């Protein structure tokens, strides 16, 4: 099974003169954030979805969501604490690449 540690080990073998090309490749994998009209309509369809909830139920819902997200992003996987924002994983990945060389 492929793990982050396997990938990092392979990255260490990338020649220094190919780092710029590798960096461009990694950035090509980054999804572009261009919301389409269809996506915009889907997102906006959730507007008012919680109107029928009482303030107490909504507060309980938000509290539970925060708790679950905290538990998910604070867990340890292979001795690495995932206390990071998922959107910044590419920046951290690049820093690890630089550090490896």
C-alpha cells in the first residue's frame, strides 16, 4: 500500500537539477479553483437549509461538527500529527521536498 513515507523516500532520489521540473509537476496536480455555474447553483441550493432548526439544535450541530473536525485533523498517522489545514498540504509537501535535499 502506498503511503506518504514511501513517496517521501522516492522524492529523495529526485536529482537536484530536476527540482524545478518536479515542482512544476506537483503544482500541475493542484486543482484550480474556478467555480462553474453548475457548482455555484449546487452550493447556493444549501442556503437556508438550517432555517427549520431551533437555535439550540443548530448550536448543538455546530458544536458536534467542530468536535468531529478537531478529532479528524488531530489524529496521528505513522507518527506524524495531522494538525494542518488540508489546503496547505501542497506547500508543506514542497517544503519537505526541499528539506530532503
